[in-house]
C-alpha cells in the first residue's frame, strides 16, 4: 500500500513549535479499507506509533 506523507508546515519541531501537521494520502485502483501504523522516530531513537485508517470505494460520487 503506497502511502505518501506530507508535512504542510514543515517537519521540524522546536521550542516555539510543539506540533507537526502530517497528511497521509493514498490512492488505490480497487475498493479498499485498511488500518496501519505510521512510525515516527526522534533524534534519540525513540519510536512513536500512530494508527491511521483509510477507505476508498472508487465511486465517482465520493470524488466530489
């Protein structure tokens, strides 16, 4: 499953920026539902796992 992650406000955290907005995008040629995990790893090697779910039914009505 190809999932693309985009960071509209940038990837870096700091003293003045405590959150990072992440958009997970995918497309698939057949109807599909899934749940998976995205792993984020910090500079110290700590892993943070966030579950995501997605659904596509490839209907023209859901594209609007």
